C-alpha cells in the first residue's frame, strides 16, 4: 500500500447524493437489478442478523459468498436456507486464525470484489485477548484491519473492489483514545470501549480508501440503524433497551425507520448499497446511513439529542486521525 502523505484529506465529501432510497428501504430493494455473477464476497459475521441478510441478498444477486465464522457448525445451520454459501473457520480476535483463513482464501486463487466487515461485539464486560488488547477494539477493529491487510492482493486483483466497515452511531460514545487504547490507565466503561471501536471502524474506511483508490479499492463505513434483534445487544438488559426506546413495555422491538429503529432487512440495506451501488462509483472513504452518504455533524449536542438525525462526528472522519490509527494498527497487528 502507498505511504502516508503529510497532509491527508478526505477522498469524498460527507454530503448526501441523494440516493434513490431511504431509511425504510430493504437490502433486497437496493440490490434489485444488480447482477453479481462472477463476483466474490466475504462477509464476516455473515450468519447472524444483518450479516445473514447481507449474505443472503448478495448470494441471491449471483455472488459467490464466503462466511468466516468462529463457530462454523452454527454458521452452517443458520445459512442452511441460503444455497451455496461457503463457511470457513475464523476468529477475529485470534491473529493466527485470521492469517490461516486469509492464506486459505489466497491459495484458492480467487480475487475478492467485496469484503464486508460485519462481525462485532458491543458493550461487553472487560475482556482482553491473548495480546492484552481490549476485546471490543481487538475484535471490531484490529481483526478486520488484519484481515483486510492479509487479503490485500486479492482485493487489488479484482480490478475494482469495495470494503464495507460496519460502524454505528455509537461512535458518539468515544473518539479513539490513542494514549490508552486498551484501558490500562482509565476506568473501563463498556460503551466507551464500544464507541472507540466504532470510531475506529470509520477511520479505517477513511484511510483504507485513501490508500486503495489508486488500485481500485474503495472503502465505506456504515451505520445500519438501531436493530435489537440481531444478538449484538445481548449484553444489554431490557431496562436499558426500554430507556433507549428500542423495545416497548412488553420487550418487543420498536420499528420506526424514520427514527433509525429498523428491521434486519432495512438494517442491511446500507451495507448492500455500499458494496454494490452504482451511485458510489468513484467515491469512497465516507460514512453512510439510511442508504446515502451522511452529513457532517455541526451541532453535536443537538445531534446527540435527536436519535433520528443522520450524521457523523468530525473526529470519526478526521484524515489525520485515520492515518495515525493505521500506523498504530500496523504495529499492533505486526
């Protein structure tokens, strides 16, 4: 990959296009008329929630879909109704496992057109990997960073590839705290750790796009919306979910896409659009939601008070922070 410039800049403005779609659009609607025959896609976490719907829709459009999974048996069972998806073992928090998966894929001789970093964990109790790294940062960011780096030659060989990094409005909980990434010196707070990892997912897309665009590799970060029935919220109790307005008094998911409260098919729509949408040709390095490019947040307090307002905080798309995170991530993943 190319060296870091002294004054990196955004490759595409954070401004709505607008697209033909909206908050209530589904992944199937976004993919209608798109032919992915002959294309190869890898979807991490592609056997549950948004990832499963992403795998299903990409496969239905003709793509060859590979799903790396920490529990291959569970993944195969979940994907039983999606014909032709290949399941391979891989654990994002285990560097050797990531390398082994990438080596197997490269040895197959296939090129890679779409890489979706969908897998993730949220607001977990403090846990560290074998290297001592905080688990949310290690899983959500470093695992995908390492996977992308190891698969780089296959992405370049595609002659036009897209990498989609699943972030979240949760990036509002924290910037990347470079001085203490792994909570060695500050009290651990589950949502701060989650927010840091989600900010890292956006910064990763910013810098990856800047480095990859000359070789035909474009990158996007995605906020899918608030979807509680995906397994991601398993560490949150019902009281927390009710307070956030995500479930009703009976514990049932609230559906209101205008307020980012979406179904799984609606949640997968922006991922599929970033992976396949013709409107994004020649663009990249942007944070997207509601099947469009999000605006930059100008009034942070007003934005945080309005869960329906689209937008990305400036620190999450700061090119200098993105370049710094890349260098740090290279060191952390060797």
